């Protein structure tokens, strides 16, 4: 019985490796190999760039995006908790309150630092 469990896990591992490797093998076989100057040219939207191509973006854009990801993932944790809360009890409620307080503290910190100001 125990050996069957290991065989099942091994089969799942081989399946996962196969699903990851199959697109790479197919692309290596099917992809065209002719290179040309047009294919290797750097472009954006099909038009040649004017001015400096490599410009610096303000770090505020990246921090704003990271905050979005953090608060977006928060809903990934909140939704299943809210759906299955009925049988979890007071301890689960306390854990979620602590989680929300930490998120709110992070939001207040970001607000105080001026990260949410989009100017």
C-alpha cells in the first residue's frame, strides 16, 4: 500500500515535468530558424523609437505596483476564510483581525510615506 503511494507521487512528478518540458521541446522542433535584421531589431509597437530608449522610471510606480500586489493577495486569503468561517470559531476570528490590523498598519505606513500620492 505504501509503495503504491510512492508510485502515484512519482507518476504525478513525471507528469508535471512532462507538461513543463513538452512546450519547450515542441518549440525547439517547430520554430523557424532563419534570422534576419528585421527580426532582431528592437521595436515597440512596430515603430522606431525617437529619443532615448532606456529611460528611468520613478521608483514610486514600482512601489505602487507592489502595494497593489500585496492588497490583491490579501483577498486571496480573506475569501476562503470568509467562506469557511462558520465552523472555525473565535480563534480564527482573532487571527483574521490580527491579519487585517497588520495590513491596515502597512497601508497607513505607505500613506504616511507618500507612496499613494500619484503626482
